[in-house]
């Protein structure tokens, strides 16, 4: 498939916009659609192909938008449907596609359906759209089973009439019943609503979690077969129907799944030709800073997705995990377990983490397939690990009994300009009328601003700009295959045709670069043709 005929999503660099923290257009301290529109020239200059925008729908914000009250309305905090339509039009004029988040596993407890379910009572048709059950025990005072919420505590909440409803996340996020035809029809209608307004696809939240075992068995006796609520085979029928909807529209509309699976084979099942288009590669996200581990993940991903003709995607950070500059800043930058919080070992060495993050960026952007860039990683932002407890807003903090600080540290509003907070995140207003950012920014972030890094050839931002430009222009990069070159332990050297080699030194010793005609880009200085530890180079051969 030639670059001119291949669908855009096979090679796309997609920039993740966590809307609350990207850019504030009206001065209330929270990012919004107006802020995104104002920064489209920046995103074009960065060189990204599309924006994945975290939920912008009407919501009480119990989980910062992942509790949706109306899938066809924009929350007033972020703007209006008319503003969303303007954003889509303006982004397209810049050559940037728009991929909103979609949250189909659960709604908000303020959704009209759930309010009707509570009012209608047990046994009603309205309750069948959710997962309501009587409790266990003589008076039904015990939850229907032993399932836990991903955010801590029981996955069940009891309502006034004695029944319980399922919520795999917060109690304000009741799970929808995907065995009910109304749910299928509603979401296919929502897809069409936004496709008709020009969106180019959807990122599907908790794509592996929609279908539950109707028997609702306890997890305590789970025998290792089909999980009662994660990654069940029946979920693929939902996405086959969605694929048919997407295929009705021109322009290669595409889906990306947030699907946590136990094996690459299970992930590949989501990407068969009649199901979804792409999926996040969490194995790569969770890989340690280790050549053997990284190579194994890359090989397994490319091989397994190749069996279904799907491209790989590569991601290092997102709104749910510690930023990789801080993860890599620990000597024990190790692999962690899926669906478990990453618990860092010791303080971060940010000089080390930044050096590794620069090298990791060149490795990631050299791999075949698509890439996701989380806002601020192109600035080298570290995790904010010392947010005051009073500032924490992630529901994980409360649900865990203040034992898990949650995900706020990677969600701090990004810095654009200036020397003090809000670092250009919000517009200037007279007499200090601009609100402070919804999460506090560190006092030492001025060197990380877009303004400070622009034009500095040694900055992370200019490294990303150079790499994304080369990636767009070089015929070897994007979708395709790769060949590993012989290299000593601790060094990754891969070749892509025509005429491109990426070398990453994860060892403790300098590495002599292989024969090449020119050096295209490096993550740091190269002296005497030797690549220092935690450095990467792109070579023309």
C-alpha cells in the first residue's frame, strides 16, 4: 500500500489533548475548546496529524468528563457544539484531524436514562438499560457479588429501594447493559451525530469492558477462563456494528481502542479487518528502560498485529500514568503490571529521565505504525509528584482512602509562556481577574514553556519538531516493516527501508555507530562517532 493510498491512521502521529489542561480560552483556569482553537497553529508547527481529545461532553465531572450526562452536548465548561464544529473545521484547514473520546462502558448517574431508571423502580424497562440486581443476604444488604471498582471499594452501590447497580469505576458512573438493544441503538446514533459534524474517528474508553457475564459470578472463584467483565469475546460484535457505521462516511473514519488485554493475541482480535482500526499498545507503555524488554515488546506487537493486517501504535505517556520523563528518571525504570498503579521507586533523577526520554522519542517515532504524543511530553514535562493533598482532585484519591494519589500529577496544565503561573495557560486579564489553573503548576516550570524552548536547538520541543518533520518527509518512516541489525547487548539498532537506521544505546558504555552516509538527527551530542549511553541517533545509510 503506497503512502498516497494508505489510510491516514496507519502512520498518524496523534496528539492527545487532555482538554482541562491544554489551553484555557476564557480565563476560568480550565482548558476548553476556545483554548484548543487558539493553539492550532502551534500544533500544525509541531507536525502532528490528528488530535485525540479527552471527553468534552456534558458531565457533572465526577471523573473529569468520563461520566457523561449527554453524549450530544458539549459541557459548558468547555464550550458548545457550535464551537466544537468550528474547531473541527479549523483543524481540518490546518491539516489536522479530530478524534474525540467516546465513553460507552458507563454513563453519568445524571444521564436521563439513569435518572429514569431510579424513578421507575425495580423490574422496570428503564432499569434494564443498566445492571441492577437485588443484594445478597436475608435483607439484600450485601452486594450482588464480590467485584471491586477500579477506583477502590465495591463495584456496587445500593439505591433507596434496596436494589444495587454496577459501576466498575466511581458510583457516579453506572455501567450500561450492553445486552440491551436500546444501548446498541443509542451509541450507533451518537456515532452518526458526531460523524456528521466532521469528526475523523473516536478513541473508545474501556473498549475491553462493555460486556459482562450475565450470571455475574464472583471473581473469587474465577478459574482463568473468560473474565466476567474484561475482554469478553462478545464485545467484538459491538465493534463490528460500529465499523459498519464508520464505513458509511467518507475520509477513512477510524476507531482506536483503549483495550487492556492479557496477550498480544487478544489485542489483535480487536483489530481484525471487520472490527476496529487501531488500539493502544500498553505493553510498550509499560516496558522498562531495557533493550531486551523493549525489543521483545516491539517484536511481539509487530508480529501479532501483522497477522490481522493492523498497524502498531506506540505510546509512552497518557493522562492515566506517570509521565515517562519521571519514570525513566529512576534507575529501576521497570516494567509494571497491567491495570495496576505504577508505584515509583525512590526520587526521580530528571536529568537522567530527560536524557532517556529524548532517546525514547527517537526510538518511538522510528517504529512502524502510528504514534501517540501526550500533551507536554514534547516539552519534556516531568510528573508533578508533590501536589498538595488539598489540591488533589482525581476520584482515586478519595476512593482509595487517601492511599493512592491518583493521576493528577500527569494532568497539571501545560506551560506556554512567561515566568510564573499560569505560564500562558490562561489569557491575561486586567486586575488579576484570570483564575488560577485548576491544578497548581510548579514554580520552576518557566524553562519548560513553549516560548522558552522555541528556537533552542537543544530543547525537547525542537527535537520533537525536527523528528516529526523528518518522519513526515522520509519515505522509510510511518507504516511498514523493520529489520534488526546486529548490535551488542544493551543496544537497539533497527533498519527501515529505504535507507534509514535508528540506533539507541541503553547500555552503560559508548557505542560505535554503524556505517552511514549522514546523521539525520540525534537525541544528544555524538562525539568521535560514538553514541553515549541513553542516546539515540537517526542515520541515513
